[in-house]
C-alpha cells in the first residue's frame, strides 16, 4: 500500500499534508491555555503559579513521549522508504510498548519522591498544597500521556495526519468542557484542572491503542514485536533533541520561577507563566509544521530521492520565514488581549506581563528557523546535531541570558533572555545548514 508520505510534493500539497499537524499542535496549545485561563480566573493567579511550578515535572513525561514520537517516526519513515515494511511495524510496536513502560516508571518514581521533588521545583508554603494536588492527579495519567504524544507523531508517519488531528480535537474539547465542569461548577480547584487534562489525554491515547490494534490496512499497525536494540537506540538518539528541548525547558522554567519569585514574588511567576503559555501557542505553528514535514523528509532520505528533499526544504524555508514575521506581528499587536485572558486589566500581574511581552515577542522572528532546523536533522537521522541545536537553544543560551541580562536590564533582562537566545540559535542553525548541505543534499 502506498504511503502518502511517498507522494511527490509541491508547495501547496506539502502545506495540505502538514496542515492537520499544524492545526493539531495549535489546538493542543490552545486547550493547554484553556487550562490556564480556568485556573487563573476561577481559582486565582496563585493557582496559576502553582501549575507552572509543577510544569517541569509534567514536562519530563512530555519529553519521553516527544522523544520516542519524533525519533521513532524517523526510524519508521526511513524503513518505509527502504521498503522494509514488516520491520517498520515490528519497530512501531516495540517503541509503543517501551514508551508505556517508561511512562509507568516515571509515574511510580515520582509518587515515591513527590515531596522532595516539589520542594526542589520551588513550591513554597503558600503554593505547596496546590502543587501537590495538581501533581498527584496528573501523574496518574503519565503512561497514557506518553502514548498520546507518541501516537501524534506516528499518525503522520503512517500517512494519517488527519486522524491525529481528529482525536486531538476530541480530547481537547473534552478537556475544555471538563475544565468548566470540574473547576467552575464542582469547584474541585487544581485537582479538577489536572483531572480534566488527564481525561483529555486519555481519550486520544486509548483511541490510538484501539486504532493501531484493529485497523490493519494502513502502513503502520501493531504486530508481534521483536527486540531491536538498534531501533530503540536510534529512536532515542534521533529524538534526543526533542527530549533535550523539553527537559531544558523544565530547568529553564525553574530558573524563570526562581528569578521572578525573587524579583516580583508570586505575581512575577504568574506573569512569566502567561508568557510561557503564549510562547507555546504561537510556536505551535512551527512545531506542527515541522512535525508534519519530518516524515516526508525521512522517507525521501531513506529512498535517496534528493530532488524531492531539495524541493521540500525550499518550501519549508519559505513557509517558516513568512510565518515568523506574521507571528511576531500578531504577538505584538494582540499582547493586551492575550494577557487580559489570564489576568484582569490593571492588576499587578497584567502590568508586569505587559511591560515585558513586547520584548519577548521579538523572539518569534527567529524561533521558527530554530525549531525547523532541529526537526530537519532529526528527520535525517542526525540526532547529534539536532540535540546540540536544541540544548544550546533551550538551555545554554537562555540560562546565560537569565544570569547576565537581569544584572544589566533588571526585570526586562528576563524577558530579553529568550529573544537573545533565539537570535544566537538562528546564527548557529544557519551555520549547520550551510556546513552539512553537501552531506544531505537539501540545497
């Protein structure tokens, strides 16, 4: 059966293929924002700060799913391009089982050490109880969270990006409706927010298990797995950059929280939380597009179709550059509206966020190139370069900015740290693209 990732793509047909992944990521970020809106509006900005403190713990789980999803989809798509159909199914089944086991391991480990973990993340006396309530409920869904993220990427590798979009939308709508029911009606507080998120995760995860178990006409479905250490290691190495990105984001979030707590207290943490929600929402366009085109690049690399790789690369660059400019303009123009969604106009949290949001918005001029470049080298099975880009962008450059810029610019230095990191990362990405162009023939 011909997989749609093997098609000959033109600019608009590539956009059409990637469109479900773009919408899926936008929708995922949107219903994540819905969580924050309900928490902030119906419980309070302290509750929003508590959720942000727990976020690094949740992000470890997300990191596992994204790592296996991006790395595993690259392994599977390349083998489909090499016409190793049976082997690709065995690897797909093995990666899924391994992902569920990793999620279960993280869940048990975090339950055992939950108190010291939360204190390490920065939960003070005012926020500890809410942090504990949110974390313990969310952790119960850890294995399903890994599977849900894994399937998001594997739907694309299977040539079924629209299926991934549909189940994500269903899960997201359920999450939003349950947010209202659990938080606004039943007044369950942050436990209700975590429970609605967990159920929203469980729906697409369980559907994915059923779909890949019983729909056996596509290019990917479950078969009896064979232990393939190389496939697992390749999945880890190929997806290392995405895992590094998420783990680094966890560490950087802790740094943001510590610095803002020191400079401006709980309101400062709430303001930086709003910024992180906005960053995830607007960056989701680039993440979704990169998710959608990566299996196409992997497939054509596996089949050695370099003419198609050159075309796809050119189309990707055009899309990224146009969207980068539009996202920056939108972030600046709509910053008052975005902030008002989370914090009442005139409140201290609103004023703090407004002061820094336009400085932070400039980061979108550069973020798209960085996200796509990391995904490009993952798709080409160069996990090392992808991981270096991700680590430097999401950890080293931001950390350096957070340490140095506030000493010069005060609170504004916190906001500028992300923009500075994205700019330096873009320079690094362009160097890698030029240096490795002959090895991979995308230029």
